[in-house]
């Protein structure tokens, strides 16, 4: 078996980590490129550029170079910090990056303002130019023109952009600084937040999970006033900024960013809410298998070990081979790509202290490569996470040749490729089950994702929706925020759990990300959307791989409703599509309930 590295190769991007001279040189070049771009944008006169818009094409090319530079440097700095939260130099580098981003935003503001001012006749001509006729670009340009109409004056927008560096962006960075200081002592070891979370949710020993959960809750509770300050000011800045732009509905921008209608969001949550009793039955049955009447928070992802079952462990190399083999059954191109990622050391998987919690995939615009971050623990859950992140990377891979504008897909459809990859692995493990006990174990593992999407993430959405509503009038205390979180969890889980995680809001990075508001409902959307694609794939004769890649390549070039209608012939604003995806999960629940009946 191949011996793949557990550590990613960052040296191929910028040698020397946070002290890399090449990184400093690229940041300096980026500053010069932004300065030149701002001059050219300022000098550009759309009226005299009509009808060929040659200078417009040059400006688009310049902005692509700059955005790829941000992608390369930003992804690298974030990767260095993720792998070593104690690397203080990365905070300085992020500060530099935020300052450069502000300069670029100011230049882009001038450009978009001029796009907005172009007459309709000239705009029609611009959309017929060679640049605009590239795949999806006209759609992206129309979005930019639409958004530009809500902008304030250049002077006002410049002030907001500059204040964001030490305001909005700084509060987000502040969260990372606080989390980097968290270390948890347990069992004679010093664990990072990421290590603690993995052990707390996945250890087969119920007592270990319970003890760790108690420590975990207290750890975040102790720092809750600091996290409350951070969240209040981060979202307070966003609320104020929205209000200045005439936006009072806090869901308007998240929905616009995800290119979806409110009717689609409501149809999705409505279908899920109607079906919650089935998921509560599943969680209750799982609790009973643990000898409890009701599910406790820390037991949701715990493995079910019945009879003489020894839960299968996958070394990193075994996980790689398993993923490659099963990707190949659906898409040889996915398999070839995954093998390339493993062979070229694009994945940081080592289980060690000092890493940030969670996992992610990030793209490198100039290198046209991806890097994947996680803490691998050899359980089937980690195999699924690995497949999930490789799905993200494959999505980027099939779009590198497209115009940069047309690669800018939103988070909801970004979660489609990742969840699709995860489903492939989940079904493959189920088919390989040799005993009843193993099948129960694997069905539960598969269901953990579904219950997270329908219950936990719904709670996050309810919490954030209620927090924004309350924050418009007042700064909230940490006790008030904690109460909102508890109420959201009880509403989502329909008061079916024995214990909850009141300080979940403090422990979850997603609430503190400045770039994307409402980092929750897109996960559930992507999960159910990929369920629909997966079912479609199983019913499709011929080359589904090409159809799938065609769908992925369209993800930044139309609304999600248009994407679903074009490639799946479904209406996302109706409950039927969502119910069909939920029915697939309900079939797994029915199998689980039948198989576990004799163990109660």
C-alpha cells in the first residue's frame, strides 16, 4: 500500500512558512498591482471605450490577476495559522492582507460605480463583447451592476472599507486569537480544541464523552463574556453597514450571496420541520442503545458498538485507497483527482496539538491547486470528512480553466460536490458491511450527517436569525446569547434531548466569520441538493460523470433555482424536491429501526 504523507506541502507555494521571503515579495507585488489597477480604473471612461470596450477587457484581466494573488497568499497564510495556532506572525500577515484587501475594494468600488452608470444601450453592447460572452460572465456582470446600485458614494464606501480593517475584520480575527489560547487538560494530556472535540464526540467510552463535554462547556463558558463582545461587535458592524445601504432584512444578503430565493429557503426548512419526528425517533432509539431514555448532546456522533463488533479503523493510507476506489465507480476523473491530491501532499491530516479545530478545503488561484485541512482520527467519520473536502477540491479542479468570475460559486452549491463525495463513501461502507452489527454501526454513521443537517444546523439558523433580530435593538450579554442558543436547540430538536450545548455559539467558528453571514443553511441545502443529484445519478444511464461536471461548472453562472431546473428539471421553491431528498434519509432510518429492534 502507498505511504501517503499526513502533512501537507506548503513549501511548494511559499517556502519558509510565515517568514517566507517569497510570500513577502508576492504581497509587495500585490500592492503594486492594486495601485496600478486603481489608476487604470480611475482613468477609464466607459463612454469613450464604447463600442469595443477594449480597456474594459484589460481591467477585467488585471482584476483577475489581483484576485488570484489574494487567493494564493490568503489561503497560504490561513493554512500556516491552521496548522500552528501559536504562529503569531500570521496575525501580522492577515493584517497586511486586510489592508491590501481594503485598497482593492476601494478600486473595485470605482469600477462597479462606473458599470452602474453605463447607459442601457452601452451596457447591451458591453455584454456582447468577447469577455462578456465567456461562460457565465454576463450573469456575473449583471450581478455586479445590480449590487452597485445599492452602493453609497465613493467617499462613504472608502471610509467603511478602511474602518472594516480594525473593526469588522478585526473582530473576526480576534475570535481566532481567543481560540488559539484554549488548551484542555484531560487524561494527563494537553489537548487542542480540535483534538478535544473529536474525542468528546467520537470516543466509544460514554464516561469519557460525558467528562469531556462537562469540561468543554465550562471552557467556553469561562470565556463567554469575551466571545459575546466579539460576536456583538462583529454582527453589530454588519447590521449597521447593511442599514447604511438600505438593507434592514438580515437575510437579504445571505440569500443574495447564495443566489437563492426566500421561497426556496422556506420550502426546505418547512419540509424538514414536517419530518422531524422521524429524526427524533432515530435519536431516541440511539440513546436507548446506549442505555438512556433520551439522547444527550455529546452522544449524537458516538459510535454504536453492539455484540462483538470492533469498529473498523482506517489508517490514512487505507482511507485514501478506499476513497479512490469508490470515487472511481461514479467518476474516474474524481478518482484520478483524489489520487493526485494524496500523491502531491495536499492534505494536512496529522493528529497533534496546536492545530485549529475543524476541517476545510481552500483553493490556490495562481497554482490552480487545493489544500485540505483536518485532524484525522482513523474512524469512518474522518474518512467521510476526507471525502467531503476532496469533493470541494474536485469542484475547484473542474473550474480552473473558466473565467475567474464564473468560478465564484456560493456556499450552498459549494456544499453540493462535497456532500455528494461523502455520500459515495457512506454508501460504499454500508455495502461492505459483513454483519448486522456492522451495518447498524455504519447506518448510524451515515445518519449522523443527516441529523446534523436537519437538527443541529437548523438550530444554528434559528439562533442566528433570532440573534440578529435582537441585536438590532441592543447589545446582548453572554447570558442572553447563551439563552438564545439553548432556546434554538430546544426548538430545532423539539425538546427531545436530555442535555443541550448552551455555549455552542461560542465554540463554533462559523458564527464569527466576517466574509459569509449565515454560515449554516447552505450546508443543509447542499446536503439535500446532493441527495437529489445522487439519486439522479443512480437512475441515469450513460455518462453521468460528464453531466455532473457540467452542473458543477454552472454553479457560479446562474441562480440555484435555474441550476436545479436546467440540470435536474426540479422546482426548488416547491416542497416536492426537498421531500424526495428527505425520503431517501427516512429509508435509512427505517432500516436502522428495524435492525436495532432486537437490541432494546
